[in-house]
C-alpha cells in the first residue's frame, strides 16, 4: 500500500470550518415614564450629538442589564429606581442600529411619581420630559423602544416599577 502524500492526505476529510466573529457591545436603556411624559437626555457626544435619546449605556463586567439600566438612569438623570422595579421591554439587536458597530440593548421601563425631577449628569448635556406619545426624533432606534414601552405600559394599565427618593 502506498503512503499518503501531502497532495492526497486529508483529501477525504471535511472542509475546514471557519467562523466569523464580530465585536458585540451590550447596553441597557430605560424608558422612564412620569404621567404622560418620558424622560430623555440630550446626547453630549457623537454619534447623534445634540439629539434626544433614552438614558442608558454599557453593561459593566459582572453586572446584569437590569442593574446597568438602574445605574445609568441614576448617573445620567439623577432619577433613582430600584433595579427590581424595572420591567423588560425587549431586546433590540438590529446589526445597523448604531453607527459605531454592533450594539445590543436590553430596554426597560419604569414609572416614577408625578413630582419626580431629573438633572443632567454623567454623559447627558441636558434632560427633559417629553410626551411619551410624541417624543419627537430620538437617536438610534429609541423611538421604536419608546413606542413599544408605551404599548406595553398601556396594556398593563400603566402600572410598572416606581422610583424611590434619593
């Protein structure tokens, strides 16, 4: 029997399987509802500098998206909510939702008392309460997130998590 040569060795094996990996960033956003309004921040940085967006940001190592959402809401707006009071709206993962690359976000909703105030902090240039049913143009796909949260909020009779005082 002839020995296999480099030309015939492996000729009967399956082709090598290669996988393509992409860098994925994990974020959390919050739809914070006060009465008929939703809290938005004015982005102080690109992309979408100067546009309104939901409070949110990166999930830190060892942190759940729910904990990150509560932390980011407090850091960017001063509004304190218990992470357990956040209700998952959904996951947004369209490959082109962020011009910086692949970002996947878990979005949460919380309802806060009518007298809740917010202040710009961390990465927010400003904060404002806008009508939840007409929030205007929002950065990224945040308009879709607000619309979905509003539908869920109304379907639940408007009862979701509540804020605590700082």
